């Protein structure tokens, strides 16, 4: 197992009270595998990434959680627990590439900095060659010229390629990509996903893809974890989860996606979009029973009282969902 | 019947950059028309031109048969016919005024007593699923989804016959975006409004529009009825866009 995250809980203290952003979230990612962590706004998916990277805001507190990365165990409740891994064991791609790039330094300077940190013994000439090579690998044209350019001279897609090149040079065990293509056009999105997969295959790292797009997950990920209001409601292989969602929320989320091949009905009243009625629960007070109970279309009496555990779906130990229906005859 | 919007050979340059080149589209009354394309395709420029917010270098735009004119008086007259719903609802909501003030301004433009505007507003709010209490709030006190509905309510209050929506679901969660799209479809049918939707979401346009245009770098790549456009695209770029779209395949085929 390349990465194993156990029982991550994070609170944010806000003027209106303490919000529980994550409750006992566990994830496993194998080497060379891509896990898609999906969830809507407020699900806590980015908080997972920030907690792993040690980038949580000052008002956040990790109340429980351990991460095992390549055999080393980190207690995430301690400040800067994973600092030794940043830039070496772990790398992150943000939605906005400018969060990773410094506007006042050239692309070359920033790439070389990664190498200097990683292998202090190598000389400048070798590093220059390696940096150029990385830019070529992520299919950025004219790498020699790009090395001399500043981030503002590049387009959004090109900047994201530079960030991927930086990640490539740091050879991480875990690459976290938080909505890496959300700000990009679809044709560029497809190219950037290809580069992320190329990077994974080249260095064999584990990838945590954080996204709201089920389309991206079903096209590119091996496994999926579904987050809702700070809880992991389902996890399994993309194939199993899509075929037989174990949790009603997962099923409803898939139903909300509009397939590109869905044809327009001549009767306009038939062209309806699926909606999940209701709202997220108050993050300060967890309702009793199942967290999704208020919006579920198949809930029954016990759902408002009993907190469900993670139960196997269709007898498959690798596919679990947090729904009482799975253990109710 | 006269087209709701007819754009003929629109030309526009910003310095060296071609914003629109030979763009011609026509939107029949009472239909939904989709404009799709990537960044820099000219889709938002075309929208602004349709609203009279962007002058063309050459070409003509007719709204219900009348050539679009510049100037303040023409803009006010046109506002009663064509209403925009901008991508960022904040563009239609002043941060310093309560929603009520904003809505009253609509009454002023229509030369309607405030009481009458208020009465119509209550009906529209109900239809959009908004509580009456939003009218006493400031824009920062409501959620993003609500702000979008308020922007739609403001547009509808003008009693337009044409609505132009720029990326109406951008930034919304998938569980709530359907709600907004269903709403736009319902309004359009109930009031026989012509709807123009600008979107990068091909799957959504395919479902709600009768006709659509694919744009790239200020030019029309392909235009036609959605069934043909998405089912049997002729142009390589349309095919590329469709292929790149990350879509969930039907569970049955997994």
C-alpha cells in the first residue's frame, strides 16, 4: 500500500461555532493507482488534501487521523506532521497553477529549485537539462525558450503543464491533484489529464484526484470514494460503484450527470434534469442517524436513529457503503 | 414568423484579435438556442453584441425584425424585450442595495407603480422557489444558488420576450444545477420566451436547445439542429469537442 489515510477528522472554528469538516475519513491508494475523491461543495474534499499536505488554515484543527506513506507513519494531529514529505514524498497540483508558481521567477528557476531541494549534490548544468527534459515530457513546446519565460507569459493550460513538470521532477510517492482541470477548456482538460496519467505511469506514484466531476473519475480513475458533508459514504472500484452503487447518494449523484449521448426528446417536457432535493446538514450539529437521511429517497425509520457503519456491497469486501439498507433484510 | 434574433455577417476586431468574423445565426421565436465553444471562441462577445452592449465593426443584428440601435434610449427600449442573465450574478446585483431596491428600479423603467411591481415580483419569487424574505436582504446575505435565482427574477420582472443566459450553471453543484435548468425550461414554455443559452457544457445544450452553434476563434464552426449537430457532427472540431467531454457512460454499458 503506497498511501493509507486513517480516521481523519478536521474541525474549523468559526464565529458561528465549530464546524466539523471531516469525520473519520479513511482512504487507501495503491502505487500506480488513481483514486477519485468526489463530492460537492462543502463535502470536505479539499480539506483532505490540505490536511495531508499540512496546508490547513489557522482556524482548522485535526482532531484525529494518521497517514502511512511508503511505510512511514505520520500523526496528522501534530502540527507540520508531513513537512518532511512536502516537495519530496508528496506533491500537489492546485486548480489555480499560480498557487504553485512564483510570478517573479522564471519557469526555469522554479523547476531547478525543485531539483536543488531533491538532489543537492547535482550541478546546475545537469539540473537545467533535467528541467528542460521534464517540460518536454509534459508536451510543452519549445522547452528551452519556456525556461526563460515568466508564468504570466503562459496560458492557463501551459502553466498547469509546468506544475505537472515540477511534480514530475520531485518524483513523489503521492500526487494530490485538487480540481486540476476545472478552470480549463474541455480539450485542454483532456490533454492535462493525459499528462497526469503519464506522470503516474512514469514514476509509479499514487494519485489522489479531487474533483466534482464524475465524468473525469469514470474515465480516468481506478477507484472512487464518495464524500458527503464530511463523511465517506462509499468507496470501491469505479466499475463496481458505477454498476451497483451501494449508497443512495452515489446513485443520485450519477443520475444527476447528463451523458453526452442523451438525446433531446421531441416532447420538451421529457427533457428534465435530475435534482437532489434538500440541503446539506448544518456542519456544526451532526443529525442523528445517517448523515444523508434528510435528502434520501429510500430512507426508513431506523435511518433517523442508527448511525450506519461501512458495509460491504454485494458481498464484495473491496466495495463498501455507509447505508443501513445493506444490512437490513 | 420573424426571428427573435437574427445576426447577419457580424464582424468585430479588438486590435489585431479577431473577436467575430462572418458570424450569422438566427433564433426562431419561442425556441431555445445554444452557443457552445471554448475560451476565446467569441461566444460571450456574441452575447454582448446581441444585447447591444458591444458595437460591431460590420454586420447587422435584428431583434424581432428591428435593427439593433446604439444609444441610451434604444438600450432602455430593448431592455423590455431582451434580458441577460450573466454568469456572475453579482454583475446584476449591486452590493450596496437591498434586493428590493433593485427590483423597484425595474418598475421605474417600466413606468409601473411600485405596488404593482411588488405584486408581480411575489408571483415570480414563488415560481422560482425563493422565500419572500430575500427582498429585504443584501446580495452578500444570500447563497450563490439564490443569487442566480434573484438575477433570473430580476430579468423576468422586465417581462422580456427573449432571455440570454451566459453559463447559467457554472460553479453550481451537479445536484442543484438541474433545478435551475428545469426552471429555465419551465419558464420558457409557460411564457413562450425565446431562450439563448451560452455554455461550455455540451450535454446540457444538447438537451435543452433545439438548435445550436459551435464557435471557435470568433467563427462559426458548425450550426444546426442539436440532433444532427451532436449526433452526426460534420466538422472535425465539433467531433473533437464531443470526444473530449468527460462523460459518465450508461451504467448498462460498463
